[in-house]
C-alpha cells in the first residue's frame, strides 16, 4: 500500500486470523506506531474505534505510569 508523503502516518484496517477487524497506525516508513489492541466484529465498529482515537486523543498528555 502506498502512503501519502504529506501525511506522516495512516490508519490501516485489516482482519486477523480470527476474522476480527483491527486497526493499526503505520508511519510512512512502515513502522507500526500504534494499534487498537482489540478486535472488532465489524469493519464499521473498527472505523468507529479509529474515529474515537482521532477525536478523543489529539492532544493527550503523556505520563509515566509507575
């Protein structure tokens, strides 16, 4: 899959071996930056998970969890 050079990363949707939908955020260099950590029963629910991340965490704080 070719990624846009003007955008640093792309959300990819895919199905796993259990036919669950998953997402991952992939940098243009091919490295996986983040993933959803859970499977979704439908592509629509997976896309909703991506949209939730995009809307709810654009300026999320970074903290050390100890």
